[in-house]
C-alpha cells in the first residue's frame, strides 16, 4: 500500500465516523418527542450536527489537499466535536425521555453539558493559527496568543470538575428530577462555593479575551504581511463580515431558522478558510468584500426602514396597510441607494478604476495645475496609486536630452511589476508599481493603466518640449547677441583699425608722390598688403556666418570638398548622396557642420582607415549618416564637445541624433533633420 493511500485512510475514516454519527443523530431526533422540559436544556442534536458538518467537510477537503496542515486538522477536529456533542444531546434526550432506562444517559448528558464547552476553543484557535498553522513569531504576540488560549480553556476545564450542586446554584436554575438522579459528577473537586463562584466568574469573563486577542493578532498580522498573506487574511475578514450579517440582521427567528443561519455562517467561514489556505482564486476576495459590504449595508437599511415604517404607520394604520407602506418606501429608497452605495464601496475597495472617465478627469485636472514636467509625473504617480489602490508607484520617463526623470509615490513594499510607457510607437520609460495588499490588476485594469501612462507621458513630453523650446529661444537670443558682439569686436578691433591704417598709408603716399616717389610706392605696397589681410578677415567672418561653399557648390559638393582635405591625410572617405534638390538653409548648414564635426572626430579619435558619408531624403526629412571602421566608443566614455555640438545642432531643428557602435566595430552617427521644421527660404 502506497504512502498516499495510507494517508487517505485517516481522513476517510474520520469522514465515515462523522457521517454515521450524523445519521444516528437525525434518526434519534426524529424519534424524540417535542415535550422535553426547557429546564433540561437539551436541544435537538441536528443543529449541532449541521454546524459540525459545515466544518468537517471543508476540513476533510483541506486534509486531502494538505494532509499535514494544522488548520485542516483543527477544522476537522472541531467539526467532529460538534457532531459528537449533537449526538450526545440526542442520545441523552432519547435515553432519558423517549426510552428511559437505556444505558449511557448519564455519560451523554455529562458530555453535552460539560465537555461541550470545549467547542469554544475551536474559533480562537483557528484565528490564532491562520493562515499558515503557526502562532505569531513576535514574542509579545506569541505570548498573548498562548495566554488567550489558556484563558479560553479555563472555562471548559472548570466545567469538567465543577459539582452539579455548584452549577445549579451559580446559574440559579434547578434541573428536572429525571436528570438530577443521573450520575453527573464522575470527576469533581469539592471546594467551597465562594471559591467556585470566583473561578467561574473569571472563566466566563475570560471568554471575551478569546475574541479580543485573536482579533488583535489578526490586525497585527495583516499590517505586517505581504500582498499574498494579506489576501489570505481578507478571506477571514470577509467571513467575519458575512457572519455578522447572517447572525445579526435577521434579529429574532424561530430556533430552527437560527440554527440554519448559524450553520450557514460556519460553513461560509470554513469555505473562506479553505480558499485562503489553498490560495485558490485568492484575489477573488476583493470583489466579494465590496459586494458583501454593499448588500449587508443595504440589508440593514432595508430592515431599518421597514421597522421605522411599521413603528410609525402601525400606530396610525392597520397592520396590513403598514406593511404595504413599508414595502413601497423600501422599494423607492432601495433603487437609488443601491447604485450610490455600490459606487462608494467599489471606490473605497478598488479605487476609481471602475470609472475611467473620472480617473482621466482627475488626471487631466492635476496635469493642468502642474507647473513643470516633474510635477506632472508626480500627478501621474499619485493618480495611478489612488485609482488602483497601490501602495507604491514609480514613474520613469526618458528626457529628450538623454536623461531619466524618476518620481515616486508611496513606499515600496513587496515585489514590483513594471509596465512599459510608450509615446508615438517608441518606449520612453516605464511605470513600476507594488500591488501590495490592494486588489489584483485585471487585463482591463492594465489597459486603463497603460492609457493613463500614455496620456501622462504625452503631457509630460509636451510640457518638457515646451520648456525646452523656451530655453531654446533664450539660447537663440543669447547666441544672436553673442554673435553680434563677436562681429562688433572683430569689425572694431580687427577690420576697422586695418582699414583705418590703409587710409592713412594711402593719404601719406599721396603726399609723398611728388617729393619721394619711392617712399610713396613702398607705402602703397604696405597698404595693398593690409587690404589683402582685411579681405581675409572679411572672408573668415563670412565663412563663420555661412560656409560660402554651400552657396557656391551645394551641400553634397561642399561635403566632398571637406572630405578631400581628410583624404590628403590618409583617410579614405566616400560620399553617397541622393539628388537632394533645394533644401532649407538651416538644414544645409546643420548637415554640413555635423558632417564636418563627425569627420573631425573620426580623424582625431577613431584610428579609422575608412569613413562613409551618406545623405538621403526620407519623406520630409534629410537623413545623414557617418560611419567608420575605427575603435568605436567605450561604454564608460563621456560624450565630448564635438558630439554634444552634433546633438545640439540636430535638436535645434527638431531632429534626432543617435550614436551607435556595431558589433563588428566602428561607430555610426545617424542624424534625421526634418525639412518642414525650418520656415526659411531654400537654397539650391
């Protein structure tokens, strides 16, 4: 026989015992009459059997799945104790009243009235060991748990040994003669009544501790737990909420109905424990919690309205008319109240994810009030955290200049998940969040989350571009003024004095022409030299403003001219270009400067033997690439002034620049310059 088969025998045997005792109890209850004296305190056994089966069946299912789990054994053992207690009650009734003289009457009544008090121990023990079958590890909470269990066990132990005379006197109730004649003190301690009274008062008061301490332990565990453990504890919270509704809302009911409701609450609690321990559909509890709370509140309100209407209308109208008025009022109040409560509970438990419009509206309002891109990203993180009840959100967005903007909201607890942030088909960052103890994100939630982040990324990028545009305008104004200052300095300090000296020499030569012709010729030669130097300065100034080769030769031939200078130094340079036609002047200058700077970098730093330049038109953009077969760029090498200049020139026109190092070696600089971003006259 295999080990699995041997393990299965134990739960099967327990199930068989529970079934046999349950059937026997029902049969005895059917035969027992209904004229049992109330003073006998003997209830129908089927009520306890029903509550026991509500624990045994889930316990056996849990034993089959987790045969060594303490929770499974406690559920099963507690259920069996309930069933045995019910059987004892039915047999005592049968042996005392239905068929007097049968054996076991004393033992059955003693077990039911005394040993049955151990039923109090099941619920606190389950709560203290839930969900992993171990007491809390913290010393304080572990000590409180043990003390609570000891106090809970005090009352059952005292009832086992308390004399029947003491119990009758303490409870101020006399047992019927047919029960009083039974042997109800098989084990008892002969102590003064005052001692027993004091002990029993302490024991009954300790029962309250059995509820307070487990509740406090559960709160402590929930606050210290990770996401999965919190979901398990929320199943227990749901069971407590259901028990409260089932047991409190119906108010007064016939005994049979109360017994059925009590068994139902135990069954739901046991089922919740099984779901939590096995982790089956663990996060479905979030939806259950909100729905249960909603309908519980509605039930309380409906009952409250019903009672209020009956109380008011009953004094004025007849009972029948009061009932009709109550039904009408409940129907009128119920419909609108249900919708509002549903929205409120869902928002409380799940955030605003179920109302995408409200979520997007809140985000838009916060984005409008944000002063800069970082504040906008903070608004995104806060909105996402509130909408999805997330304890931690981090938004990472790439800056257009190559940096990374990071903002955080909340505190990181437990594992994180990341979603890519897309903008215009490209990944521009990611959203990192901790699910924490909140609800799980469905596919629909993740789609809404993606939409939120995309909108936020677009807004942040637009704000960033606006800021960069303003900074760019400031830089353009500063550059223009600096260029004017340079031109003024060059004209004033270089060209002006040179032309002034030429004028003086020419005037001196004219005065010396008759008296000293040779000296006049020498002065004119010097003036000619100085005029040539002034012309060179003028050409330099003109070249700095715009390379003349662009107007004389065009962009492609101007780059060819630049390439020829590097060919003379031993670098093989090839230029491949489409027929470009007329291009905006700004694009021509930027492309020429970028190509020249890239060639200079290849010659100075790459140790390359070959460089290829390509210019192609791609729609409304000019694509320029400069590739070499050199050493490449190391990962830890900072960009120099030249490469920063290339990036800035591309960014000034709204273009993009990328620098890559292929696996085969070398470096590739790719630049894309939009032709429609420069509102200038074209030059062809």
